[in-house]
């Protein structure tokens, strides 16, 4: 599970080449695991697309499910409980930039559409 204190620790950590060997191996293993997970999902999607199982309509529906349902649920269940007032104050640029991007998107969408 993700919490902001872990991210702060990672961002303040020394570069991988300056870490103790055990910590560097742990970081490398977790990075490799995350990369292989994404590669596996992409590989399965490519296989299903070539086989004709994953049609463009199904792909669009799955994308909408992930974007509008699964990702927000993941954020609220895993990140939400670790957020308190102190982390909001420390990480204020994250929600501020998100709000700015949404506002700009709505503005440009209304001007162009």
C-alpha cells in the first residue's frame, strides 16, 4: 500500500549507486517487479487483440472502467487513508496542479468544442 511518508523517504533517499547493497537490491527488485507487471499486462492485451478477443469497442469500455471507476477506487482505498492535514500541506502542489489542469482542459474544451 502506498503512503506519502514512503514517497518522502524515497525522494530524500540517496541515489541507487550510493545506497547500501541490500537497499539497492530491494529497490531494483521492486522496480523490476513493477516493470514486469506492466509488460505482462501489455503482452496479454496484445495477444488478445491479435486473436480478435479484445475488440476496439471492448478496449474502449475497459479503458473507461479503469479511468472512471477502478483508478479512483484504488486511490481512495489505498492512498486516502494515509492522507492527513500535514501531508496535504506538504504536497499542496499535487492537488493544485491537478485542479489547474482540469480547469485548463475545461476552458480549452469549451473554446474549441
